C-alpha cells in the first residue's frame, strides 16, 4: 500500500506530495478554501486544486501557491510519480477529494466532505480505493444531524419570531459554506438579509462563479430593523452587534446541541447544521469506497477508527487516540 506519514499534514513519500498540510510545502493538494486546519491553502511551491478553490483562496489569503495545477472534476492528470483525479467533496464550492494512483496502488483522500449536500452544486460521487484517508471531526455516534431542510425550517421560524418581537435576528456561522445555504433559505422565506463585511465578498465571488442568490444588502446598523443579519462566529461579542439595541442571536454549528452549547456561545438558540459529514455519513463513505485500510484524523479520529476495527476493518488514527507513531 502507499506509504503515509503524518506531520502537521499528510505526506506520501513515494509521490512527494502533501495533503492539506498546515505549513508551506514544496508540493501539496488543497482540498478546499477553509483555513480552519492551519492553512488549507497556504503559499506552497506547487498546488493541486480546483478552479473554484483557487479563486476563493486568492480572495481570502491573497495567494494559493506559486504554481497551481488546476484540475477539473473527473480529469486524471499524470504527475510522473503518480496519477491524480479530483472528485467533488460536497463541503463548499470547489471542495474536492483526490484519488491517487501509484505503482498499482490507490489512495483516496476525502478531506472535509459532505455526502448529503443538497444545496452545494457538486454532489460527491462514488469511487473505490485500497487506502481511504478521511477526517473524522464528527466520528462519534452522538453526532447525527437532522436533515438540513428541517434545521433551516426551524431557523426561519426563529427569525420570524424575533422580527415579530421587534428584535434583529443575528445568525452566527462560517463566512464560507454555511452562509450561502442560510441566505438561500431566508430569501425563499421572504426574509430580507444583511451580510457582515467578511461574508459579502464571498457571496459576490460565488455569484461570479455561477451561483445565483436573491437580493441581499451589506450591514447597516441604522437600517437593520426588519432584516436578518448574517455574521461569522468571531463577531459574537463584537462592538458591531452592540449597536443593535434589540437582538436575538442564533449560532449555527455541527457540535452537539444542548444547554451547555447555549451557555458557551451566550446565545438565544443553537441550530445543528454542518458542512462536514456526520457519523452516519462517515460510515457511508467507508461502505462506498470499500477500502482495505482506513486512516482517520482530527476530531474523533480515534473513536471512529476503533469503531471500524470492531467491524473487522484495519483502521488507525493519524491524530488523537490510538495514533500510530510510525509510518504507515
């Protein structure tokens, strides 16, 4: 099987390729435009990625690598030491998985993926590989999310009730990914929206790449009444929100929702919605790929690997519990 080494990112020595490294590397694959794992973009010497990811990274970081190998979904390219094909990831616009073929062996790196991504434009497709590397942020059975449409319906109701009480509904979530799902749901319900300054350019870029959104405005505290305000999580205790004398705050998260979650975020309501696969989707991907070996990382990597071993599958965590310290 293809050798795998973990060192603040996944390294394939036989291919001389890094997968979502957290520091600048000579040659790297970047699965999507988030920066939550350190870089997920960086300024690598050479980068494999999709066109949408490249454009989003340039907008967020100002660079996406000195030499970019931009691949279309389904296109296989020969890089000499290996062949690579990108597969839709279903996480955010442009997110991808990479299928590596080397010396008769195959490896699928799923990264952040979402199988039931009913709003994102590129649904994941089935493939098979001998080695599967997957993030297991929600790799514990307690993380089973309700259908997105059910959660968004409850969110719309929260906004309507807040407006009826003359309070501005403030929705806190990531500026890339969740924001466009929420904006679409609010607009479909006839609720006018305003966007925080960090979300506005992302929506404009989505539109430039073919996404269509109903009208929305940029945040103006003097005109915020009767509007829903979309903001990143980082603004939860900001002076910007303090300008709203009457507001109700909801947090969008994939974390386990309970009373402690509300206390942690100091908000009025919490809604479970994530761009990452939940426990059942993680298991479903394993069933689809049918690998001989599964390597997990991040979040509940150890728990998920242990569950797979109970099913008789070779599986180890690259990070966290039961981490292997040797090359694989």
